[in-house]
């Protein structure tokens, strides 16, 4: 078992012990990857103070045994035993009578059956222990996120020359996706977002057949995934020369992002960071057209905590990786968003995404 995995499990067990939890049942694929290194499907984990069980079936048992060093991998016969019966078999003989489960990661229907079939165990909903640990990235996680960001940076540099009047949103997204995969992305971080002209005002615009025209605002939001980790970057361009309104939007968002980056550090609240950027947008007259949050954590999931809104009082800590992405959206006209991934440090931040931010396409 890798050292970082041992550390993660030790930290989780400490949280479990402090809350009197004898066992924890994991459903989240992201948490399975974080705690066990498992990258497959159809798996569940049981963690006690001295046992590690990963439950899957014949389709993934070989993969589980290869990936999950130090874990007991149980191959469930889905025709002969329910998941709840397996849980009961693995926990009751060792005296476990009280356990917690990831309530947000399982349907009510599925959990009702599991609880019924694991009679003898008293279940409670678990706090978000693993998600709490995942906020702060270790060296191996940072290496993967940096790799994701580097792939996205290079893919954009290779694809940007295609961004000329006549190309469609869907065509450009396909070219960008292809280059990310060719450069080593195991998957896309999420479905690439492209918005031309008035469609750039849609924060999550699905690529369409809308073709680029002279004078259009262009919003591109995309990322690569490696080892389960992700990057997330947005760039905004103008096809040709901007008019006064477009330039004002871009200037406001650029200054808002820079203002947020100037205050980001260990110890600042997410709320303060968000309000710093929001104040700049308000000064430029875009208070009512700003996005709902400054950014979010990113890692094994695209949107992780903290979500940096005006109401989020969470204190940002060294080791967090977050996006800084102020935006302005004018329905029917267009939008501007700039987004970078940053690693928070004791005294500031380290930029993980490095693509230049020219407004005008050359």
C-alpha cells in the first residue's frame, strides 16, 4: 500500500474513532479512488479500525485485486447474495454492531434493502469525513492535477488557430477534446463548454452548430482528467475587434480575477475572497450580471468543497486546490469568464493553469 494511502486511511480512522464509529461503508467512486486506489465500477468499501474490505463482482474483482493493495477484495455472487448480506457477513463476526454509511451516495430504495439485509447492525448517516480530508491535496494528488492542467494548456495552444469565423461550437469542442486525449488525458474532466456570441452568456453552454462570426464573444471551458483527477480552465476571446461593452466586460472580469488572486491565501474565508471579486464587478456596473460564486474546489470531482459564495464562511487552507472564475453574463448579448486552477499556500497561491489570456485572437 502506498504511503499516501496509508496516511489517508489513518486520518479517516482517527475521525471515525473520535465519533465512536466502528465501521464505515463507502459508496462514492471518488472516495473509493482516494482511499483504495480503485478506478472501476460496481464496488463498495467497508472500513473498520483493523479491516479493509472492498466488495465487487466477477466483472471487476481482478482489477480490484490489482489496484487495491492491502485490501481484502470480496467477489460477490450477485445471484446468490445481496449486498446487505455480504456486509453482514464481513462485519458481524468481528463484533461490529454500529456503523455509518455515505447517505448522500446511495438511493433510498437501495439503502432500505441493504439495511434490511444486514440485520444486527445499527446504521447512521456518516459525516463527510472523506470529503473533508480530500480538501487538502497531497503531493501525489497535486502531481496529477498539474498533469491535467498541462494537458489542457497544450491542447488549447494547438487548437486555438482553428478558432476562426465559420467554425461551429461543436466542431471546435471536438477538436479540443481530441487533442486533450491525444496528449494523454484518460478522459475529459467534463463535457467541454463552448459558447459563441449571444450563447457565451450561457454559463454552461452545450456545444451547438452555431458558427463563429466576426465580433462574437467566445467562452471556452474545459479540462483534462488523469488518474481520476481533473483540471478546469476557462478562457474568453473576441473574434475581431471588441465594441465598448464587450471590452468593459472583459476588463471587469480580468480585474476581478486579479483582485481575488491578490487576497487568496491560507486563512482567508471563501466569503471574503468571493466578495473581493464581486466588489470589482460592482464598481464596473456588473453587480447584477455576476455569477453566483467565485469558484470551487477541484480534484477527484469537478466541483468539490468549498464552493466560494458570499455565504460560505469556510476558511481556505494551504493545500486546497480551487478555481478562481469570476464571470459576467448578459442574456441575449454575451458573457465573459476567466478561470484558473490555483493551489493555496501559506502566503498566497501557485497557479496551476498557464494558458495566456489575450482577449483578441491574433
